[in-house]
């Protein structure tokens, strides 16, 4: 089920984004990015509709997924 990101409290959304970021690997390419930079990038992708916030009722978890 899709959850409109603008209806999620800011602190909750930040926690979801940070948890999502922490799942990625450690290969950052030519440059490492700070957590704040990564959070801003993910927020930008949410605002631009590139990714969306989804809730899985079976696992009671949220995930950020790329929009096809």
C-alpha cells in the first residue's frame, strides 16, 4: 500500500529514510557522501516522484521503492 510521504510526520519519515540508507552497501564510487547528503537526495527523489513510500502489511514494514 502506498503511503503519501507528505502525510508522515517529519521525524518518522527521517527515520524511514535513514534506515533505508543504512541498508545500502559501502561502495560509494568516486566520493563518499554524508548521511545528510544522502537523506536530502532521497527526500528530493520522493518530492520528484522518482520513489514512493510503501507499507507492507504482512511484514508491518515500510520501504522506499523506485517508480517504474
